[in-house]
C-alpha cells in the first residue's frame, strides 16, 4: 500500500443504486393510490347496489375535474385540510396522536376573530397580527395536552379528545356571554364583531382563490424544511422511530413532546383563519367544523409527507367540490364522505401490509446482492 | 454459599396497592361511604329546598341519560380488557343510532334494538380485522372508524330516509311503536294502585322523601330496555371474572405472550371481545334513538362514546366503576334538564364534601392536598351563594374536565390492563 | 433416586443462520436427581433447553424422555411428556391472582363457569406435597421475585410436570430466596421429580446438584459429580484452558484520568431487591483499555446507563476532569463520551432508517454534519460512505434501510459511527457481537489504534478472547460489585472463571 492509500484509504464504491430509494417511494405512493382506487371501487359498488348509476357519478366527477372554476374551488377547499394535516403530521412524526387539531383550530379561529376585531392596524401589520393571535391560541390549547402528558403521564389521545369537547363548550359560552355583536342590521345570524377590512385576506383570483393559499404553501414548505431538513426535525423523527435509541443518544423525550404539541397547535390554529379572514370576517355559530378530523385522514393518506399531504388534500378537496354537481345528478353528495372514509381505512391497512412486504423484499435482495459481491461472511456466535 | 442469612423484608407494598376495591367493589367501606353521601345529599336537598336533587323525575331522566354512557363504557371495557384500545366507540354508537332508528321505523323498537347491536358489532369486527389481522395501530383504526361511520350514515340516510315522511338526510322517520314502560304496582301506582312512593316523595320529609324519590325514579316509567341494559353490568362482571372465556379474554389484555405459551389462542378472543364491544356500543346508540328519543338524528351521540371511554378509565376498567362514573354524568345531565335551578344548590353539597375531605387531609397532615381541597370547597361555597344559574355549556363540559382532572391526578393509581394497546403478534416472545 | 434416565440427549445439533448453536451434545439425566448445566453466555445452554422443551427442532440428534424417543413439535408436546420449563424471564400476568395465572389455559370448569374452588383444592394439594407455598389469592403484582418464581414452578407442577427445567433460576434471587428455592427443589426431587437447571453460579451449583454437565462453545465438555470436582476446575472447563495472549502495545498509558467512577450505585433500596450496581469505583486513563469481565446481567448494563447519565444513580462520575454526575446525557456526549450499546436494536439503531440517518443519530452535534442546525445531507452521506468503507460494512449503499443488513454489518456501522466521532472516552459493550471473525480482528485493530492515539476505553465483554486481546487492565463484575482487579498477564482461565462466577481465590 502506498502512503497515500494508508492515509486516504480508497472509498469503496457502493454496489447499490438509487434504485432502492425510488422503489421505496413508489411503494409508498403506490399503496396510497391503491387505497384510493379501492375506495372508488367500493363506493361504485355501493352506488350500484342502491340503484344509482356509478358511471354517471364518475363521469360527473371527471367533468368537475376539467372545469376551471371547480379547480379553484378544489384548491380553496383543500387548503384547510392540508393545514390541518400538517398539524397532525408534526406530532405523528414523533409517534404522538394529536386528535385535538379540531379544538385547537376552533380556539385559533375564535380568538383571532375576537381579538382581531378590536385592534386597529394597517393591513400590512393587521394580517400578520391576526395570524399570530390565531396560532398562539391554538398553540396554547395544544400545550395543555403536551403538559399533561409530560408532567402527569396522561395519554394524549384521551386528553386531546376531551379538550376538543371542552373547547367547543367554552367557545360557545364565551361567544354567547361576551362576544355576540349586534351590528345593527337585525340579522338573525349573530356573530362576533366583524374584523376591520385591514384584516381581510384579499383574493388572488376574485371570489375563487384566496390569498391564504400563500400562507398554506409557506406552512407546507416550513414543515418540510423543519421536519425533514433540520436537526430538530431529525431528532423529532428519531424519537418517533426508536424512542429508546433516541433517549440513549441524548435526546430529551419530554422536550420533544412539549415542542411538538406546541408547534402542532400553532399550525392547527391557522386552519380556520382562511374562513375567517377570507370569507366570513367574523366568528359565528355557522362556522365550519370537522377540519380536524378530515385533516387526520389527509395526513394518513399522504403518509405524513409534504407532497403526499398536498396531493391527498387536493383529492379530498376535489371530492368536496364534486359534491354539489353530484347532487344535481341525483347522486347523494354524501357518497363523497363515504369515499373519504373508505380511502382512509384502506390506506391504513394497505400501507401497513405494503410496508411489511417491502421490508422483507429489501432484506432478501440486500442479502443476495452481498452474496453476489462475494462477501462469504461467516458470523460468530452471538 | 450464603454464610450469613440475610433477612430481606418482603417487598414493601407499592403505593398503588390494589385493594379489593379494584376487583370487587361493594366492600363494607364503599357501602357505608355511599350511604353517608346520600344522607348528606338528602340533607342539602331539605335545607335548600332543591327538590330536583332527589326527585323521581330527575332520577328517571338520569337513568335514561346514564345508560348510553354506561353502555359505551362497557364497550370500551370489553375491548381494553382484551388488550385493544377502541377509540371507535363513538363511530360504533353512531352505527347503532342509525340502524336502530331505521329498523325501529321499519319493524318496531325491539327489532330496532337488535339491529342496533348488529350494526355496532359490524363496526367492532372491522376494528378487529384491522387490528388483529393487519396489525394496524389501535388508535388510527379507531379514528378511521369514527370518520367512516360519520360519513357513511349520512349517505345511508340519503338513501333510506329522504322522501319518507318525517325523514331527511339527518334524521329518520319516527319509530313505529315504543318499548313499553313499567310502573311498579303499589310502589308506583302501576295498574291503578296507589302510588306509595309518589306520595312519600311529595311530603318533602328529610331522607324518607329522598329515598322515595330515588326509588320512585326506578319504579315509575321504567323502560324494559333500561332493565335489560342495566343487567349487562353484572353480566359483564360475571363473564369476565367467573368464566373461562372471560379469564382468557382478560389474559389477552394482561399478558398475551404468557397466555400463548400456555396454549391460549389470542386472535379469536380479540375478535370475540371486539364484536361484543361493538355490539354494546351499538346498543347504546340504539337506546339513544329508540328510548331516549324516537328516531335517529345526526349527531345524536354527542361524544358519548368518548365520555364512555372516560368512565371506563376512572371506573378503573371495572363494570361497577363504569356504572358509577356513567351515573355521575347521567345525574348531572338530568339535573340540567329537569331542574337547572337546583344545580347551584349542588355546589353546597360539593362544598361540604370538599370540606370533609379537607379535614381528613389536614388530620393526616397532608398539607398540599388539603390546601387544594380547601380552596375547592371555598370556591364551591362561593358559587352556591352567588350564582343562580350555571350556564349550560359549562355543565356540558364537566364530564370532560372531570376526566382530565382524574387522569391527571390519579394516573398512577389506575390499573389498566397491562398489555392494553400494545401491538401483539402471535408467536412473539414476552 | 433410581437408575432410570429421565432425559437423554444424544448427538444434538442445532443451527441458526450463520451460527452453529449446539453440536454433538450428549447429556443423560438420571431420574430423581438435580442436574445442573453450566456454561458461559452464548455457550448454547438455553438453546439446548429450548430444544428439550419443544420450542424448536434440532437438525440432528435424538431426544429420549423416560425411555421413549420424542419428537416435540411444540411446547404442548413437551408438556404432555411431563416436561415443564420455568423461564428466566417470568411469564406472568401481574394483575391476575396466583390461581388465575396458574390455571390459565387449563382451567377447571363447572359448565361455563370457572371452578375456582376445585382449582384451589388441587393447588393446595400440590403446594403442600411439594412444599412450594404461595398465597393463592394474592395478586402477582404484590409478590416478590422469589414468590413469583414459586408461582411459575406451581404452573408447571399443576400441568403434571415430572421433569422441571429451570433457566438461571437464581439470577434474580437474594441469598435467602436461593436457600428457599433449593429446599423446594430437594423436596420435589424426593417426591420423584427430576430437575434440570441452568446456571453460571458455580458455588450454588456445587451446593445443590447431584450431577453437573459443562457446556462450552455449543457442545458438552464433561459431566461430573460435585464430589469429584471443585469450582476452580469447573471454571476451567467452562472457559477453556487456553487463552490468547494480547498483543504487546507500543504506546504508553497516559497520565490523564479520562473517566473516574466513584461509589456509583444503581437501583439500591426501593423495591427491596438487590441493587443492580453496588458501590462501584474505578478509573480509566487516556490511552488505556479497561476491560470489564463478567457474565451478562451482573450490573454491566446499569453501570453504563449510570455513566451515560440515563439512570438514577448515586455516586460521582467525573469525565475528563468535569463532574458530570448530575448532567444530562446530551452534555456528557458533547464532552466526548461515546457508546457502543449492548443491544444494537433497542439502544443504537433506527431500523427503518437508512445507514446515513443512523450515523447521524449520535453525531448530530457535529458542526460539519449539522451546520447552523440544519442537516447537511451530502456531508452526512459522505461521512457514512467513508465509515462504510473503513469498517467494511457490506451494504448496497448508504441509503438502504438498515434493517436490510445482517446483524454483523449493523454492528460494524455502529462501531464505526462511534469511533469516527473522535471521542475522548468510549464505552464499548461487546463491540464485536455478531461480527464475523475477519471483521472482528479488524475492529480490534481499530480499537487499539484509537487507544494508541489517546482514547480511553471501557470495554465490557463476556468474550474472554476479546477481553484479553484488548485490555490493558481487567476488572471483574459479579452481582453488581467489582470483585477483582488484575492484569491480563495474570489472568488465567481458572482465575477469571472463578471471579466471574462469584468465587474467591
């Protein structure tokens, strides 16, 4: 060996390929696609059994998919799903289940509406202000569950479900006692004081696409960068993948749980702001609900990955947008919900099975590759 | 070899020494305490003239409010005793409300109840397949079932109820007939006899009228369905603790690995337990649609599935505990409906109870708990003195807040089945 | 005692992928005796007993029970033949009563009901006749370790076992409980049962057994009567009579004390059991490898946890002059503490992640790999490729999920990950476990290189060859204490074996 080789031993070229990475991605995407397909098939069958025409339904959906107006609607509807899914995914990466996105988003929306309405600021400050208030409200609500888990060992699934219900009641009470606003028009739809126009999020495409889409994109990008590229994100994922190994390498589980719940709540608090700042400009009893749970479905279908979440969110948004036209064709619009539900269930089962199959295959293939490369390995007794 | 015999003390009892209370509640202590608490309630009732606290109408409504929650709690119990977390109880209850409402409208209330059970069981089986066969995470499967059930019911309603009289996408037409109610003869004036209990209750006498009121709640207007539902509590206890099947189901939740080494097959047990769990949840839903009201309505369950889970937790995974917890919530719900003015008076009761516990803590020199209890007692007293009406949303949040409080303070003392929620693959070593 | 043979194992051979666990094993166990099987970790004792209990089938060989040849397909078959096994790790449901635990799977019934009365009657019979008494109504969670073991024994007796296998039964018992257990065993045997027990504690084995079989490297070495031998000779049988000489070193041990452990105890008090680590003190200098000998399970793991800062411990740990006794794990690692863990799957690796992500796990504070809080994937991958190359990790690439690699290659990555981080102190627990012979000596070379460059190493291993190949000094741990210190040149098999099994010279 030359001196040079001793000092810089030649780096062995790895025999393997990027093929492995691509394959893994394909399996993941594939299982989600299969799940969606299964859902459509089952729903089609359900329609047929109940005397409706599945082909009419699917062709109507195809029509919807090619209609520009409907495409904008798809994006509009997808945005809160995507945001909510990101909130859930953050904690999911840690192995926690934040079912409380629903309550956190309500808290965010409510307090943003209430506090934002009593503040006077120029638009360039007011909009961020409202956003910040919403996210802080959501973060604080999420922190309660985080604290309970870290300090008292309370399982976050139960505590967040409880907090959802509590949030509903508390907000209802606060609204009715303190924050109903009589705007003098004698309207029956009583709401909170309306946000001044400086807090309204303008549309990008009039009445079709709200500027909040920028916020959503930023959040998705931030999710990717923080969770998949930063050291904190690495530690977060490590704690979810193998809590014991993470602990052994010095990562503090308690800190992770608290931070994850805070950040998750922060994002959740933003979910309702699109509706608040872009549409209604105030909070009232006819506010949207259910984003928290749909978000969970979107996150699962998108496998907690930013691109997957966006795709899954768009799919769900599309299904929602197709509801109306379907109704006109005498297809119950609730078939959309059925499709969403079955998709969720299928992806959960199929992805589990697919992952296991893929793991087996990879291990076998790696062993074969190594034999071909002539390793001739004999192991010592363990 | 051991040259010196080292005397080791037997292992000091852990803080959470499971007493008989954990397994066979009804020991002398509990009965005495319960009796005392009741007398105290009667006293408060007499003093504040809040008849609703112990009236038969309150108790009657309380029974109807308790049963769905109790059934949900039992559903959770069956699942978790077998080692599977069932978050999907809410969804299974929803299935029960829909199938119950639909079948009751088509064929009558009894068929309605049966179909409700069937509907719920299907949900339970789906959960079982996902969790046992495909090893899906328990929580995720449960959440998925909830979402699926919610969406599917609306779809089914569109198919079955739209266009029918009284029906629509969010409710079913009313049931064709109702399940008969009992009025006990003599005690409650059934069959045109004198209503002894009712008379006693009206007198307003301390303790006697209260007892008459409570008993009256059971004797008047009691639905057969309620009777059946209530028997499920001791039945569950008997099956789980006194039969071979029950022992093995529980082993599935405590130490499935050990059970397998003894030849017990875990998968079939879990399938069975989850079907039962779903069936109970379905029955709870059916009860809501058929007894508590007379038709299916969307949102009827109102998170009772989750409240049921809560009662299971602070009932310590025990059927009597579930009943106790459920009746607590049922009583609160009933009081809110029947006599909301009586609610603030309840705070006097709470203040006294807090005071007594405060004294006990102080006597044991446990200052921090004493301080907490004392503050709570004073707060309750203040509420009693100053507030006339408790806002409904706040009373509605009580079950949830209470659950959090109990979980936060007693997590160490609760004994959940040891292998609850943990993934288990057949053949895995312990 | 009769002359009939309860169990005969003839020519047993058992293989696993890449490993020959048992070969040419021949044991005869006389009925009505207590027969001990001794050997080091990994010698093949547990594997052998699993074969006897029907948990797996041997490649070659015959199993004869009470004169009849057997072909067990599962533990149920073994149970039917009258064999019962009491595992080292108890299989009990804490929240069940003793009775419920014992009858599970073989419940006496009265129709659909559990006939608990009948169960208790039968159990009381068994308990009185065997002398193994436990409160039948107690919850197992309330029982001490000795009592739990009795429940396990009753479990097998209830199912009619006449041949009992006990796997390291005294590992978790305090001396008084050990005495009680041995009394019970003698009583059982007097009633006609046969007991086979596995142990590495030679003093106990000598005290209670009628016959002793020694297993080393997967095969039977000898069978002796206690009267014909003594602990020292047994230790030599266990360990082999020849040990490799270590390589002479060319550098000197440094003066600086890199790791100073003083009076460290873990798990003392509380549950009344023995402390896992009992007042341990030692120090490791720069450029020194301190070898910790000892059979697994004598406190080595807990000691590492204490040094790493992951366990509640008393005493002081001083790291390169800094007192880190109350500092969190992350800080200690930032100061240059590295760790090759006992169990790579639980403690060291994220199986679903790629090799480079696993490398990053303990290196994420390195500014070259994570500048400004962001992961520089290219840098991490390059570092991983370099490590893969240096340590000869057989893998298609650095992006493959690490579950696809064999155990040995996973271990090589682990070792490389820690050594390449440039630590000041390395805790190395069986660093070459599962690694093939060629790579093993290459890893040893790297360890020696690092040591020569100033690294202080605490080497924990039950592999005596490894111990002697690498250590500059040796201490022995038994029962949570350090009970000996010696230099490699003085270390003979008898000496080491004796200390490792709790004896004294």
